[in-house]
């Protein structure tokens, strides 16, 4: 009998360096999908998720603060008067974890926010020093949006792959190992990838559900159309099969990852919501990616409640009609108020309706954000200030990057919204601090508290 060698693949979600970070249902979903694909091709899979949450402070819904430690900022940020931290385990703990497992032949490292690349680079160099003979692949949002920068800064990697280059990854693996991959998932078909390998975690507090790629909207601040130019929807049947798979493994909280959930709602969203509501177990659903209120009617609102949504998050961005039109023109006040009425009739209380408003847009006035806070407070719903992040390959980035107070095109580290890149006399950091305080007081008066 011939012995077929089983190769080992290690998945790594790096620690990050930032001024602030929080586990808002954070998971390295793409990395975990790749782990399951490799497993189906015979690899033995290991995982090190450096972004560990402080379990004693984890909320009931699954969110929680990352473990953190204050560190010195890199030279580019030396003059910034904010506390800089490493979120996640230390480099020393990473090395200890690596020493406790067999040496991998293949290592996959993901990278999420563009301005988190320093952590990715450090982790890459650490594993390269420990495993000089291993093949290392780096992928994720950072190399997809800042490919040229990634190539210059991640030289220790054997391959840097963008999210639309999965065949390049497959070819690299087949050329690096004496194997033929029999299972090659393609991103234009969401109905047959294996479920992400969450079994590699000690405990599951929630599971994200990926239900589509792409978006019909072309919002000026969002890079989704660049990263996923083709809209791909997952069938309701396949979504529900995955839900039942996780229910059998004692998962009761699900996070909907979808920029476009209500698009073609008769064919996709409504059947999924009805099926979720008919489950004979209590489940909780969360949607950190905002729904478009323009697509919410009485039936959709009732189904969201029926399905188990604990809170419905909507995107408003701004109450200024001129700015709203420039950002994407997805909704206006009249349509938005109709959506709020539908949700309230369905039983969502004010605290159960969250609304994102953007702050820090190029040349935005701080009073514009205050107007939106007042408007949402008058409607009795919960506002969330979303600080604008300049993202490459978006219209706002292309048009206004030269007006930023940092060289955001040259170094992604300056794309961090914590730096308030578009501070100006009409909206500075002191104004943002005032707005956050103002919002807290408004929420307190409405009886909203965490």
C-alpha cells in the first residue's frame, strides 16, 4: 500500500496595531473558508487567531474587547497624541503557539484593514524566520486594495494574492507540492464552498453567514464594487442548510455578512427570513452591515422580527440631501421614515433600530452630523457615528486624497479613521469629540444604554 503524505497548512489571523479596535463580531472568514477548502484537498489544518477577545468582558451577543497592550507607535505616527496599542496576543506568545504545533509546509496569513499592515508584516517575518522552508501566502483586503504597497512591504511572502485571484493560489499550491487539488471552489458560486472551519476554535460564540458578494450600489466611500464587481447571491436553501449545520453544533447566534441582503428580496431575503423564523429553536440574528431602508416594507419588517433579528441596523449616512445624492443616492428622508415606521409597527423598539451616520467626510461640516443626530433622536432611534475611512479604489479617495492632512496614497497606515485624515476648520477632532458626547447625552435621554 502506498503512503500518501498529508501536508500541514497553518492559518494565521495576525494581531494588529491601532489606536482603537474592538471585536464587532470579528472573524477571519475568508481565511477560514480557505482552510476548509485545503482540508477537502487533504491538508491537515491548524489555526492561530492572534486577535483574542477578553472572554470575561465578552457581551452576551458575542462582541467583546480584544486583549491589548500599549506599545510605541511606528515612526510615521510618532507625533500623534493618542495611545497606540497592539491588539491581540504578543509576538512572544505567537512564537510560543507556533512552537507547540508541528511545522507546517504551507502558511496562509490574512490581512484585513489596509492600515493594519504593520502587524501582518511582523507576523509574516516571524513565521518566515521560524520556518524558512515553508511556503507562505498572504491575502485579504490589504493586498487587494493596496497591491503595489503589499508587494514592496511583504517581501518575505512566497505569494501575495488578491481576492479575485483564487486560481493563482491554487496553481501556486499545485506547483509547490506534488499534489493535484481535486476541489477548487470558485468565488462566483457561493452555493458549494465548504463551511468555514470554525471547528478550529475552542468555543463558538456566533457564526457569520456569508449570503452574497458584491453590491448593486456604487457608494462613493465603499470599495465593495471594486473587490466584488460581480453580484453573486447564495440560494436560500444553501443558507439554511448551513444554519442547521451550526445549530446542531450548539450555535444560536448568527451574524449576517451582506452588503446587499434585501436586493431581489422576493427571491432571496424573504425566503431566508421565513425559514429562519420557522426554526424551532431560539436564535438571534445581527446585521453589522447596514440594510437599505428603501427596501424595507411592512412584510420585510415583520419577517426581520420573525426571523430573530435582535436589532436592525440601517444606513442613512447623512440628512443633507446634496451630500446624500453625492454619496450614492440610496435613500431620502421620506423613504427612510417610512422604513422606521414599518420597523416600529413590527415591534422593533427605538433601541432595536440602529442607524449609521458618517462623520469626517472630505470637507463635511460638523453641524451636518449634529443635524443627523437630532433628526434620529426625534425619530426615537439609535444613531451610530461611523467615522469615515478613506479607502483606495473609491471615488472619494480618488477625488480627495490630495486634500488629506496625511499622505494617504503613499502609506496605508494613514488611512486609519482614528487619525481623522480630513480634519479641517469646519470639522476638527474637537468637533468630533463634542459630537460623541452630544450623542451620548441624546441616547441617555432616550433611555438607550449598553
